[in-house]
């Protein structure tokens, strides 16, 4: 019985801490749609990314990674934490000709209280550089579980 209580207390402490630390894995739905990851690297900074597919261009495969900064002081919620994030990163999309671009994500990130889960909503202007210069936008909704 004592071991069970200690295990429950340990897991509860880890669940509360896991959202702003550690590694999260989940899904992203929108443009693109696929598998999302996030790794907190200290304070309010994180690296995120996805391995995904385009819904607009079904034959394209998409990889991206971003450096993110979070501000959890702008909005208060009764439970959990809601933050605005912004960042910069890169994307490569494989179609007929691979496309390379710069991403500038802006979004909202909600961290559940007492559960190692987050949800996010983001919009992302992208400046494609290769093979031609172009501007496009991505938008997505996602969720991740933190280990």
C-alpha cells in the first residue's frame, strides 16, 4: 500500500511538471496533417516540429522544425495555463521539386492542469525560397502527450 501511495504521488508530480518540460508527441490536423513533437529546452523556450502530409497537395510530404518562445502572462484562465507563442523555423516540402522555406509560427498553447497534455492552434506564414520565391500560409490544430 505504501509503495502505491508513493507511486501515485510521483506520477502526479511528473504530470504537473511534464507540460513545460520534457518531450511531447501527438498529432497536428490542418495544413499540414501528421505527427507533431515538442521539446522544452528551458524556461519558456521549446523546439517543435512535424512530419506531415499536405491536404491541399496530396502528393506532398512535409517536414518542419521551429524555435518557439512562449508568453504565459498575457492571458489568465481558471485552470491550466494558456500562452501565446511565436517563433521561427524551416520547412521542406517534397513534391515534384522539393520546396525550402522559412516558417514564422504564431499560436496559442493550452497546458492542462494535472495532465501531461497540451493543445495548440497556430497560423504560420511561410516564405518559400527554393525552387522559387513564394508566400503561403499554414494553419493547424494539434495535441501532444508529454513523457
